[in-house]
């Protein structure tokens, strides 16, 4: 009933995505009966539209919409497409935290991938160089080796390379689409074979748009917020100063995701347009830079530590991880003032990257004391 209810409310004229989320915030445990019994003044305050409130509390009209939604859900299931509402336990926890999460997700493939907590987005330009594609595939493969799922947008160029890198490493990859997840709607059409390969190899296709829906200009930007929203960190591999990748970078900052990028290895990259955005992130110190394997380990430790703080993973499952400051293998006698100063420097560096205030850092320390 919960999924049918939320899907039915998407059919109410004037009740857009923002209003739906306002309704969710008003009552995260919304049910058919509780909706009918909600205080009308509270609904008006939240939705600011009398006609919408009247439609929401019209019992017979709502029943009709729910029956329609039940029929649609059954039809989608026959196409191996699942409808997930924001109240569903399978809805991604990180995505639910963002300012404007979609009320409904349409999914085809391995639903368990939704709540793999260790996920990163590997993103970038469609006009990637061969070295850029190779770098994206290697980054995806490296993180698969650290038990991450790889999120991207199925676009040509860097996105495709990230998905393929994950598949070649026998990992799980999630493609966020700007249109429907059904075979005939997958965009771009030339990547439909890749989409089916993702589904066949324990991966997942996800969209906030119903099956049959074709992409439109704004849907690409909306898709970008889900790539970062679903992930712990975002890794742009190649991007110009302007372009679709910059939308995801912007969302990652707003959503306080970890932003990181590789150092370009291509000779003369300073003069290659698709590296301009990467060069800017490095020069303005807005992203963690991956230089070598040790940086991958530190980044993994940082993201694992954040997950523990949010209690999204069991500490025991990460017991073999090196700690955030790479000090776990040192004997107690090896700790000295210099070691602590190095650890504090690392803490300050990563805290600034995440936009944490000094008080938030103190709180983290106090929780560990």
C-alpha cells in the first residue's frame, strides 16, 4: 500500500516532486488512513494549495489512483522493474538524506545494490580521451577491490569506462538514467548493450522517471544529483570548466559528499580542454587528489570512518581496515608527539575538504575519546 500510495500521489495535478517531499517531511510514516486524517491546516501550510489538499483527502479519488498505481506496479514487475518509494526499507539511506530526494525510484536489476553503503560515483565528460577512459576504468576497478559499488550515468566517455571498469573487476555498478529503465527507453541508445550487461552482472539501472519516459533537458541535471546523492564520494576524471559533470560536482558539494580526482597523467594535459575542470579543482584545493596507492587507502579509511560515525556499517566488518591516519599497525610505544601532529594535520586537511566546522570536528573527537 505504501508504494501504491506514493505512486498515486505523483498523479495528482500540481503535486510536484518538491511538494511530495514536503509531504514526506510532514509525515515520514504516511499511510492511506493517516493522510485522510492529517490536519488540513498543516497540509495547507506545507503544500500551499487548497486544490491539492482537497484531492489528497478525497477518499474515493485517492482509492481510484491507488488502484491505477497497483496496476502499473504489476505491469512494471512483469518487465522486471521494481517501484521503490521513499518509505521503502530498500530506498538508499544516503539518497534519502539529500534536500530533494525523489519520492519514487524505478529499478531494474539487483535491488540489493541500492543499500551497498560503500558507493562512489565515477563521472566525467562524454568527449573523453583514451587515457581518460583508461583512468576511469582503473579507478573503478581499484575501488571495486576495496568493496565499493561504482555509480555513474551510462553516458558515453568516462561514465561508460567507469561502468566497464567495475564489470571487468567483477564488481557491482549502478547506472542512474535520465529516462526510463526499460530496454526501449535506455539512453543513450548505443549503450543499451552495456545497460543489459550491467543488469546481467548483478548491477542495477535506476531512474526517478517511469518506464517509457524519454530524457529531456532538465532530466540530465536531475540525474546528476542522484549520482552524488547515492554515493559517499564523487570522482570526476575528465571535465571542462563547463558541462554536465560540473552539475554533479556542484551537487556533491551541496550534499557534503567527498570530492576527489586523479592527477592527470596525460602529457601536456594543461592544454587539453577536458582537463580544465580537473586542473581547477586541484589548483583551488576543492578536491582530494589521488597521487598513489596510499591516497586510495587513506580515502577508503576516511569514507569508512564516516560510515561508522553515521552507523551505516558495522564496525566489526571493518576491523581489518587501517585507521584514518594509517596508524593502526603501530605499537603503542611507536606513538609520539610527532605522530599525533601528523594525525591532526590529516584530520584538518580532510575536515576542510568536507566543509566541517571546528565544532563538528571537536564533536567527532569527543565521540572517539
